[in-house]
């Protein structure tokens, strides 16, 4: 659990400090979000309610994802187009050798960090998979709603 400590502040008053950092690290992300094991969170609700809640949440997420995705694609594509126009008209000169060197350096750093983060990613994946298995009805409702939200 959380660790309680006694400390003094600058004015000399006694304070009780509750250290939650260790507690948060020991628990998985699902427990931090939902407050309990990755078991069924909606087991006390009917199947229709689970599907309705999952579908509504999925539709909202899909709708937002669609709008943000279009905006992001427009921004990236437009920026790339403007950069190419500026490059070909002579306003911008790109040092492609330097770009290639920096990209290769970034690839090496990412591959090193990816190998270090692999155990954490696997544990998150396992927890998410357990959650999805234990909440199939809610998850399928969310997926259906997400697809409907993306289509609208």
C-alpha cells in the first residue's frame, strides 16, 4: 500500500505525507484506471446495458478519432506540400545527407529504447488482453460503436 511519512515543512509544522508513487508503480495500469483487478467491470449490468454503454462510448471515440485523423492528415499533407513547393522554388534548401544521418541516428536510439521497454509493453499488453477477455460484451459493443463512429 501507500507509505506514510512524517515530515516538517519550512515553518516547522509537522506534516503527514502519503507517498503514492511506489503504490502506483506496483499496480498495473488497469488497476490504476478502474481501481480493481482486470476482471469483469460490468458483470452486474445486463447484456443490453453493456452493449449500449460500450456502443455509445465506441461511437464517440470513433467520431472523434475520425475528425482528429482528418485534421492531422490535412496538416501533415499540407505542410509537406508547402515544404516541397518551397524547396523547388528555392526558398528552402534541404541537406539530404544530414537528414539521412539524423534519421539513422534516431533509428538506433529508438531500437535501443524499444529493447529496454519490451518487458513493460508486454505486461501492459497482457493486462489489456485479460481485460478484453473478461469484458467481451462491453468490448464488442465498443468496437461496433467505434466502427459506426468512424463511418459517420
